[in-house]
């Protein structure tokens, strides 16, 4: 073997040893580390065009305008087991569930939904107050007069209601704070319930603010109260429940959840992206048009919200049963 050949062989061996040493010094990757998401999907168990769908889409678009990170995509799935299916997804922050507090109501009243603790709380985003309305042909209708009359058993007011657990809990909450017991009439969906109100077959209804505004302008209903404050509200002449001396406030809250065991660091990063989106003036304008206000809660605050809400509604249910009022429609 020539000196040149020996030198080349030595150089190859030296290079191979150096490469092995370099690779050995590289940090070992954690197989459990969350991969970077090409996109973050928000599974919304409501139809396209509903308020919940529009609100999550508005947040997604705001984040996509602000950030160079993973794009936010909203995916609508309305089959009955969509929530359960998305409880078992990979805890990598790449797929979230966009819901309302109906999850708590359904578990409490029907035990047919997973408990909130089966997920990882990420953030609360917004609240949409509701309107308490009466049929248009009630004379001198205001909340105080109607509730005073309804406190007598002979003057029970009828309320249209669907099978929605959240709607039922809201009605129970009103009965509790107002000290009345409504006569509940069941309907298959919100449209049928509204038609019954417009045709004077029921006395009261709990409807969205856009629907209340539209029907009130047509003099088809009378708006008695709004369930919570809303800045720049187009129903500014209508007092809230608290402004009328009723010690309660509620609305439909939009909430983000992640699969169980999602790492705290991943949850915090996702939550902060949605918190930053609230700074977007275009998002604020879109929420205003949906009669919705920002009500951000971080993961810890949202966890406390769930704990308090579950406890309060459990007490409410027991109280209604003790007073002889069924928590179910009927």
C-alpha cells in the first residue's frame, strides 16, 4: 500500500469517527414532544352559519391575519357523537373542540355527555347575551308586572322551549331568581318555538339578541330584558336583568377545549394566540354585529369557571326538585 493510499484511508477513518462523535453529542429528541401543526383544526359541533360557527371563524381569521404560526381552520361536524370522538384525539394542540357551556348542562341534566374534566380547558372567548321577550299583544308588558302576576299559580306564564339542556338550565335559573314557575311547552326546534311566540300560543321566550331586535322592530314581540350587559348594544333602551333588580346574568359562552393530557406548555401557547386575537379591531367589529362581547379566560380561569358552574347548576337542580319543579321540560 502506498503512502498516499494509507493517508487517504486514515483520513476516511478520522472523518467517520468525527461524524459518529458529532451525532453522539446531538440532543436526543423526546418522542412525546408535540409536533408542529401544519394547521390547527377547531371542531365545531354546530352547523355552518350558526352564531357559534361564525364566532370561531372570526377568531380563526383574526389569528391567521396576525400570526405566522399554524393556520386556524374551522371544521363543522354535527353528528351526535362528535364531542365524544374528539375527546380521544392526540394531545398535540393540533385539534381543538369549539363548544358552549351546553356540555355542562347536558352532563348535569341527562348524563349523556362527557364531563368537562374529560378535556383540557384552553380558553373562553366570548359571551352572547340573550333577550327575554313576550308576545306582542300583552298590554303594558314589562318584566316587573309580568313576574308579579306570574307569582300567583293562577297566572302562570307559558314559555316555549326546545329540548336543549342549556335552554332548560337558563329557564330554571330564571324561575329561581324571579320566584316563579313557568308553564313549559315543548317544541322540536327553536324555529317552532319562535313561531308559537309570534302566533301568541306561548307568553314568553328566550331568544338571541339579533332575533329579538328584528322581531321587536316589526312589533311582533316585546323585549322585557337582556340577560347580560353588552357594550354598544343596539338594544340600548332595554335594561338588563341586573339593572332591573334581578341578581343574575348569563349568556351563551364560547369555549375552547383540547383532548385530555395535552401538555400545559402547548395549551398556554394556543390560549395566548386566541387572547392576542382580541386586539384585532376587525374581530371586535364582527363580534359586535353578532351581539357578542369578548370574555376571555385563560386555562386556569376557565377551569375555575367550569368548577363554579357545575357546582351552581347542581345546587339549582336540587332546589328545583325540592320545590316540586321538574328540571325537565313538560
